[in-house]
């Protein structure tokens, strides 16, 4: 069990949440502001998506990522930056003609998901380690073994730490294969994602099973969606992991009370410290994860 628990704030995501809460940041200015406030509240890491300013939908626009990162750095607030590289994997099919993609599809190969990572060289970027049915309906998230090998190799060349997004046990199995093939540097970093339909359910026994599958010496974190988010902080910390909170995964501080990112981080700090653990600073997070301060 680590002496310090790293808190990651997942600020906005790409889901259809902007109409559900006025606190979900959309513009680069709003996202950067939330990043700084989350860091000041105790987050050592901020996980960044960007959104189309006009529509509020998720975006792969490099200029938007650049503006967010520049705005964060201009403040002088120290925080580890984690950029998503999962955008570009969405496939929505016509059930009558499955070879015909329909509205909502944004599907590119593994390398085309990385131009913002190549330009900005964040501390961490995500690597979604498998394909899955993504919610009800006919949407799939596509991340094939060939795409993952290509993406992992390029991320390794860039010297960026991949955060291995694990949505089910088969994803974890394949991530370990990437490690065995030398496409990941030690120590690897796993994010055990639960509650995403239809990936791994937020079941404590399953989380323990996935923790048992991790390679020796791996760093790991976990989160759960919605009302399970904050209780998952305590469970994950008790099992020796790092934690993630934020409006990407949950909009509420308590039943009927909408949250900000900073408030969710503050609550995570309270939980971690209430369990007799310490919250990691950005420098402690870098040391634990094997990162070089950029």
C-alpha cells in the first residue's frame, strides 16, 4: 500500500453531460480553470478532454488541447497533466446494415488519436486497452490489438507515460501482453474503470480480482461512475490504489446536490485523510509513477 494516495480529477469527459449540469466545463478557459481549482483542492493529476465550444460535444481538436495546457501552465500551479487519447474510437452502426456507420461515428486508427500528444508531450496520456459495447443501442468503442500495439509503440517513442484504461478483465490481459512485448516501460500505470455499460461492473469483488491480476510493481488507480464514485475512493484506497473523481464520471456531491470538480476533489481528500492516509503532492505522484517533471 502506497504511503501517499494520488488523486486524479477527470474534469469534463466527452459524454452528454453539459445539459445535465451547469458546472461541466466546456471552453478551454473553463477547463483550465477547473484544472487549477482541482489542483488547489488536492488533485495531483488532472485528466483532460476538450469539447467543441459551440456544441459542447467531445473533440479531437489539437488547438483546443494546446489552449487548455497553455492556460494551466501560465498559472504556475503545479499539477501532472494527463491528456485523453481515447477520442477517435467511436463506431455507431446501422443495425440493418452493420457495415454502414451512422451519425455519432468518429473512428480513426490508433496513431491518428495521438497528434495532440505528439505536439504537447503531456506527462501522461491514456491508452484504452480494448473494444467494447459502449452503452445501450448500437455504439461500439473500437481499440483493436493492432491499434493498441501501434499506439503503445508511438507513445513509448514520445517518452509519455501511458495510463492503461482497463474496462474489463480481457483489457487487463492484453495490457499485460503489451508489457511482455516491451511496448510499455516500467513501472506500468493501470486505471481500472468500472461502471461503464457494458464493461466491468462496480463490484468490489471484481475490483479485487483485477487487482490480483496486476503485474508485480504496477501502479494503479480505479474509479466508478455516478453514485458509486465517492464510495469507490475509500474502497480503492483500502486496496492500495490511487483514486479518480470528477465531473467526467459523476455530477453529484450527494443526492440532488450538483458538484464542481473542486468539491469532488475536496471530498476525496476528506475520505483519504479520514482513512489515515496522506494525499500525494504532484512531486510525490511523479516519483511514484516514474515521471520526469516537464
